[in-house]
C-alpha cells in the first residue's frame, strides 16, 4: 500500500494566503473506509463536484467546533481545506522526490544567485544535484527548500510536533574557487504561522568532494511547522558555486540511510462541509467528515457582466455602472468598498429631461445616463458630496468613464472632477469637442498642471477614457488612455509624494464656483470608476475589450478570464478550438460559466485531485494520444461488463447559439435504422452560426449509431502492486486501454476514456472504480489525410 496522509488546513499563511497543512492522519478511522468520488456517468454529462467522506477519532475533542481546549481552536470551522495525499513507494523521508534527489529546481530557491539541475556532478548513488551559483556568500546567505520566503511558513512548510526530534541530512560540495562553511538551519512556526525561532546545526567546511551535513533538532514548544535551509555560517573570499543533493528530512533521533520518498499523488483536495460530532457506544467521540471540491465554492459566488468583472477585478474605490431605471435620481456603487450613491444635482435653471437614466448605448450592452443640459450652465450632473473612503492618500490613482458626446457644446465639458471639498485641490478630466482636445488637469497647493491631447474624437460613438496619475521621484506622471490607446504621457515636477485626500466626486459637469465654471457635459455617460492605484496598460486594454464582452476569443482564453474574475489561481486550461460569443451580461455562478464554456467547446471542466481547475478542449479526443495506462482483463474486477443501449443515441439535434439562433440537424439514416427520432438540444456560446452547424453535424455523426460501452471498471489495486503508479496518477480525461479480453467481448482490447473516478480506501485495501466511454473514430478534417481528409464525411473545426 502507498504511504497515506490526511491533512487539514485549519489556518492559512498570513503572507500569501496559502494553506498551512496539519497532518491528522493518525486520527482517521481508516478501517471504516475513506471514500473519494469525482465522476460523471457519461461523456455528455457534466462532472459532478468531487466529494470525500471519512471518520475522525475525536476522543479528545480536538475536532469539536467551538471547543476552546482544542489544539485547533478557533479554526474548526466550515470550509477548512482538506486533502488526501499519497506517496509511492513512500518511506521515512518527508521531502518531495525532486527535493530529495536534487532534481527539480522549482522546489528550491536561494536568497541570492541562481540554480540549475546538474547531471554531471552529484553525490554517490545519485544522478543529479542542485548547482547553486551563489556568488560571494556572507554569514546567513541560504539555499531554501521551497521557493517562497521563510518569513512565514506557507504551504511549503512541513508539519512537526513539539518535543519530537527530527533529523535532516544532505550532501554538499563546492567548486574549486573559495572555501565555504555551510550548516543546516530550521525555522520553526507556531499554529498561527508566527515564527518561534531559528535553530542551526554544526557548520561543515566544504571541499571539492561531497560531504554529509546533518542536524537533529528537537521541535521547540508550540512548534507546528518547519522550513529548512542550507545556510552559510561564514563569508567567502569571492564567488562560489555549491552543489547539493541526497536530501532527507525524517522523524528520528539521528539520520538514517537516505531513501527516495517516491512520487507524490494528491487524490483529493476540497473543503469541509460540516463537523458533526457523535459518540460510538456513548464513549468514543467520532466526527464524520464530508467535504466537497472547489466546485462548491464556484457554485456559490456570482459573476456579473464582463465590464463589471474587469473593473471590479482591479479593486476600485468606487464603481458606479449608472445602469439604474429610467425614473432613478441616484446611482449605486458596485465596488466592494462601501460608498454613498451618486446623487442628481441641478445647476443653474432646472431643466426637464436634463438627465435621464436607462439610456441605451453603454458598453457591453449596458445602459447609462443621458445628459442633456439646456445651456452650458443650466442642467444636471451627478455627484457624491463626501465619499466614505476617499480618493488619495496613496502615490497613485486612476479614473475611468465611458462617454459618447452627442451633439456636444463647442467648449470644454467636464467628464470627471474629484476634489478636496473646497476646490483648491482637484483632478479634472475634460473634453473640448471643437478641437477634439482631452485635458487632464491637476491643482494642488504647489501649483496647477495640465496635460492635453488633440488626437481623439469622442463624439457620436462610445469611448473609454482612463486617466492614471502617479507620484514618483518628485514628479507627477499623468497618463490618459482613449479606447486602450495611450493618448497622454507627461511628467511635471511636484513636491508631494502622496495624493491629498479627494473625498468629493462629480461627473458630467460641475456647479459653478469662484474658481471653475460649470462646463456641463452633453451626451452619454456610463460606468464611472476610481482607484487608489495606477492601472496598468494591460488592465486598461482588458477594460476596453470588455465593451464587446470579449466576443470572439477562444474557449481557453475565456476560461482563464473567468478564473481571474473568480479568484481561481490553480488552472490548467487547453487553448481550445472554438470561439466564444459574448460573456453573458446576466448574473451567473463561476461554475456555470466554466461549464458553459466547456460545453460550447465540446470539452470538459472539472477540479482535479490537487485543486486545479481544469478544462480540456475537444482536440484531446479528436486526435487522442497513446493510452495513459493499460490494464489487462484479469486486473479488472469480476463485475466488468459491456452493453449497447440507446442512452446516448442522438439523431435529431438542436444547437442554440447564445440565445440568438437555433440550428437543427437530423441524421435520417439513424432515424430509419433506429425506428424513429431521438431528440436532444445543446445550449452553447458558440460565436458563429457555421460553427453551430458543424457542432450539430459532428454530434449526430458521433452519436447517431450506438456503440458497445463498457460499464464501470473496478481495480483492486492492493492485489496488484504493479499498477500503483498508474492508479494513483489516474484522472478524468485520461485514455486507458483494457487488453486480453475474452473472445466473446466486442474486441480483444478496448480503448476507453476515463469519465470519472471513485476510490474506496481502508487500512488494508484500495479500490479504484472508473466510469468510462469508448474512444471513437472522429470526423476531424486533416489536409491530405486518406481517412480524415475527405470533405464529404468530415466537419471542419469539429
């Protein structure tokens, strides 16, 4: 059996938010079984959320929510991350294989210098080492296991128990340049991730031959996690190169013989649904844990339209979409930061219909506010007398608005105006239609600064104006972008290093003051936002791209965009083969958005065992690679079976495209052969009608004729030691092959797709059950190919 771990992240690292894993393996009631499931019943179904079920021994109450005496208090809460991890073959070495063998530079980092894997210089019994091109070392320069700073534990830390002795060893040598003295150091952290202390072993003066460096510290009181470094304990006379390998970290009083810890496989990562405490025989406390993978979190959140998500992803101080109903008199803020409404204000003589909400023509099919003043001084605008959280107080800020100047004045019109409440300090963004001049003006106690451009016409069509203002090196750097293109880029000297507070904001005009005239805007205004950061050019470009909700981008790019909006950082998305239409403007969950993209692509979306959001494009199955793993019939459970039925028979199909068009296709030969129609429908985000037609024809070609299908395939891996690497690496979307089938089977071997995996683990057994579908001959077109190159039998793009 592989070496098994159950770990729960009761808390997170305060520095980067990564989970701090606590080993609870000893409390799992393995004999009662641990069950993992991540599956779908067939290839046209959606992958259901992955689940985990297990029981924890709670005799001492450590898993009782709200119990102050628990060592995990107060973090026994809902949605704590939990994972099941395996190593094969496993052993005493707690490191990852690439660390133990010095074969993976992505698992190491230095406080200075650079790293490469060296295949020519390595310790005896090894084949690689880490070559640290360290430069000149000082006392305290180190090579760390892991890539993140040791200022906090991060998810690269190792779980330890206070009072227990651990032994660390590695081998190291230097090049022929300067002497170097190195030692092993451990940094210890408490249950909250705070540093307790550093302890350091005896230094070893390196030569040009590999030497063993060891250290056997005892974890101090309160220690829960540890990080390991190889540290210089003296300065070198010049640049030095150090080679190191054969690493081991183990729970032992002294180092034992080095062993390769084997490959790590994470079979499940999810979030605890509940902590139900019960008693067995009225004495023994038990917590029956259930957990669900990240699909659960993605199903609860909400995504808005593309423009709103792009603006919100940059964390604005305020964001007023201006999409209120026609009879509204104020506009609400959509930013996470709590702010008051923008309120309609009148300047000069009150004019009917001077400001009208719910006017069509905004970005991403949204509405905005139409400003129609009677004169340059008589009309309406929108303003916030006092923001709860003001602009300013930082070194940079940004302002943005969508505008369309319709039959405008021939004088300056104010788009956005933010000031300190007295007008003595302000930032203004103006447009003069007569000269096509965009102006960004700044007034501070030290003076006034104006930057202009005359290259852009903002009249009679929708435009995005973004202004960024950055204080750096005694200068103010003013940039303005129009429709994603840099229009202003000027620098002015200023003595301030932080923007003064600007709590008052007005848009679409300004009441007349002693210092400034009203200068009312005439036209459409939409999606006004402000930031206390400087937006990057890429952020501005994405914001402008959102005007069409990114219609036309490939499915992989769309999935990546959804991941960014929803805060998903671990992703593995194929590029995809289909263009997506507009991201829907109606609210939906990120999970629904991911699954719609995958369905439109003809692919699959799921969360893998290591918590990676994964989307496979259809090309994986249209041009399948060689099988990931192969099983013989006698390695499968005795319940192996085959069937041919009409579960997935389709010969009359409708494909809808973004709610715009519905395409119908039929397979008359299949209808005749199967005594009637088997209808189905597919909703997609496909970009073109032609692709919807191809999708329909491809589906009918694939599912118009039933094929024999294998049922679930069970493998009792504990009986077959040779299959562990294949079983532990198994995942949805892999191609597998079953060979040596009996003569009465449909064929002597079957090529199958893995559509789902279920696992049942006890202290002595581990069974894998695979949901499968047949690998089909596809109708992809390949130029000059004798099989896939005939236009009358294939569908371009599918």
